[in-house]
C-alpha cells in the first residue's frame, strides 16, 4: 500500500510522505509507551507507593503523543490536499504520454474510474486510513516489547499472537480483495455498456431492440449485482471471524497471564496492558475490509502510473525530407497473429497515395504505425526521412495532420474547434482554412455563426459537417503530411463537393496518404497500394493496375457495381 502510495504521489512528494509516516510511527510508539507506563503507575497505586513521578511521566508522554498526533494529522491533511489539487494533473500528464494504441475502451473505462474514485481514495488514505494501519501494527508491537520487559513469558505470548492474528486478518482481507476486484471489473464493464447502450440508441431502435432490452447491458448489470452479492456473502463471515480472533486472543492472553506465577498487582497491571495490545488490533480488524478495498484502488492507480510510454529519444533527429513516408520491411502484430509482414513502400513528398484493400487487410494499421500508436516488431517506419522512433512525439506530430472517419469535436465553438489545428493561428488564417474546407458556409447558416457551440463530440453538426471542420483543422495546421481516412458512408453532394475541393487544396501543399473508399480519390492518386494477405499485393497507378487485371481490377469492378447504391444502418 505504501509502495503504491509512493508511486502515485510521485518523486516530488516522496519526502512529504516519508515525513508524514515518520510522525505517524512516532505517534503510534508514544501511544504504546503511554500504555506501557500504566504498569508501573498501577503497580505503584495498588501497592500504596508514590505515584506522582509516574503520573508526570505519563502526562508528558501523553502530551507528546498528542503533539505527534496533531502534526501527523495536519501533515496527512496537507498530503490529501496536494493529492486533490495535483493528482489529476499528474495522471493527465502521464496518460498524455502513453502510446495512442493504449487507449482501448476497456482501458479508458478503468482510467475514468481510477481518475474519479481512485484519486478520492488516495485522498482518503492519506487523510484518514493510514492512521489505523500504522497504529494497528506499531502500537501493539511497542506494547508487546514493554510486556517483554516486565515479564518475558507474557511478552513472548503477545509476540506469538501477533503473526497468528496477522495471518487471520490477511486471510479475511484477501477475500474482500478478490471480491472487490470482481465488483470493480463488473462495475467498469457495466459503465461501458451503459455508454454503449446510450450511444447506439439509433442502431438499437432501427432494429427494434427497444422493448426486449439490450442483453449485453442486462448481463453486465446482472454480473455486477452477482459480484457484489458474492463479495458480501464471502467476505462478511471472514471479517467477523477476523474480529472474533482478536477477542479470542484477548481471552487466551488473560488465561495465560493468570496462569503465570506473578504478583497479583503486576497481573492486574499487565492485564490492562494486554487490553491495550488488542485494542488497536481490533480497530485494524474492523477496518480491514475497507483497507483492502483502498489497497486495491491504490494498486490500480499505481499500475496506471507504471504504464510505460513508448521510448523516446532524448532529442529528435532533424527531419531530412519533409513530407516523405517510408516503410522498410515492416512486420507488425497486435497480439500473436501478424497483421503486416515485410511491408515496404515509399510515399514521396507532395504526392498522393491511396491505400485500398479488403476489410481487415491492415489499412488503418499502416496509418497507426505512421502516427506511432504502436512500434513495429520488425523493419522501420520513417517520416520525413527519419525513423519515427528517433522523433519525439511532438516533432512527429508536427509532421502530420490527421483526418479520421470518426471526427471528434470538442464541446466548444466552431472557431475553437478549427483552431485546435494551430492554436496560435490568426483569425484570418482560421477564416481562410474554414473557407477552403467549406465551413464558412456552415457558419453563415447558423444563427450564432462562429460562436455556435457544436455540442459534445460535435453532436449539433451532421457527419459531413463534422468532417469539413476536421479538414479545416488539417488545412490550418498545414503539416507536411496529411493522413486521411475517407468516410465509407455516403456524403451528400454538397459535403462531398467541399471535402473533395479541400482535398485538392491539401494535395497542392502536402503529401496525402488516403485510406480511399471513393473511386474519384483512387483514380486521382499518384500511386495506389493494394493491401491483401498482410502485405502490399499490388502497386501502381489506376491505369497500370487495371491493365494488369489482378486484385485491383476485381476491387474496381466491385466498387463500380455498388457505387450506385448504399446500405445505411
Ligand atoms: N487494437 C487492435 N487489437 C487487436 N487487433 C486489431 C486491433 N486493431 C485492428 N486489429 C486487427 O488487425 C487487422 C487489421 O485491421 P485494420 O483496422 O488495420 O484493417 P483495415 O484494413 O483498416 O479494415 P477496415 O477497412 O475494415 O477498416 C484486423 O484483423 C483487425 O481485427
């Protein structure tokens, strides 16, 4: 738990965590010493000796314990405050350096939960939960050592009890941990399913799936309630057993103390100490379920911080041929099944290359490798004449503009969404990019013009309009290379006209690599790469490929046959 806390808080707060822990340990030791002083105090009291010196010593130790408690509490709160204010930023900075290939929907679900409940738990741990853990271990240990000093046999009994109680406590908490992991996974899955259910309403309704429910969501919710039920049923009796074991140990130690040939006065005093030995342990046992859950939350958050970004060079090599892309003998697999094998091609600057091929042939994967979502397992990918592994993310991204099919717009104005392409662009440059991509026409139509809010994800705009905004971003960024995934769905003629016009404009100033779905784009390309079977099956111009009569001819014939009609789900 403490190791995870150190990872989460980061090196800059490590010293503060250690200082906080040192004060916490000091408080726990002083608490144990104050308890141990009960023995001479009670002995003096019961035998009629002077108690004033013991009373003063006890009072001093109690005051010191109070001071340590105060400092430790304040330091805990200060750490909790740091956590509240900086942990989200630290997590955001870290996640922003992870390779884009890391962001699967499952990972994003876990990230979202860790960023909310996980960070809150860290705050809770530093502000409150570490105190019973440390006092539950250190105070009984101090008491046991003191008892060892007064009577070694009883002290040994206490020290022997500790590992047994610890094992029982671990056994009970382990079940809570297992149950919590299952409920956590089930909750993340159910959350993802709810989002999926809401997002896919259109498809579900189109296929009449509104009345008979949505089985994946129902299954996820059922699994969630099963996971919670099973955690409660499996852990509650064990936690009770953990608490009971502390009480049993207390009774056993009383019998043991009574069986020892000791002065009755000392026995009474030592029994008081035994009670103080089991007190913090009972408190720890009572909180063990919560502690285990907190430890799991911390583990998951620490695991996020343990995720390594792709290695980056200390400084980027200078780009040699801006606008060029080169694949040299590239092999790549997501898992074990290879997706690309021995793929080589060159895209010279200021040319347009179209990638075509059957679904699953690796078209998107090629664009992901250029953007370095993942590293290749063999060969190399170069951008601007430099291996992408020798470029910093910033320098690589400076070479690329990306227009994907699923355009995500931020819940902001149209203008702000275009400005994402180059935040320091002048208003005139933003307007010009908007004109080229046909966004000015959208602006003119909307009552609030440039100030129109596009809604979350751009929900207030049509798909074609969103793509125009995305093209405007690319125009504004004016990067040497534009990677474009053409929409497979039909654009209406107006959107089509604007997007094609903007493509023409982009082509004059940048290198274009297009996952092409529209026949005019394919025909206009300087080179067409036909992907199949994990590699480039054919390459050439439209005319040369048609003349060869191979896979491309089959692709072309099929596309021509289907271009007159489309299925819209
Ligand atoms: N993140 C991923 N994890 C595992 N496998 C993946 C992942 N993304 C793609 N794949 C697999 O890699 C192969 C190539 O996928 P890719 O998306 O590159 O194909 P594509 O040619 O772009 O297909 P489409 O035209 O349908 O978009 C497919 O078999 C796909 O299932």
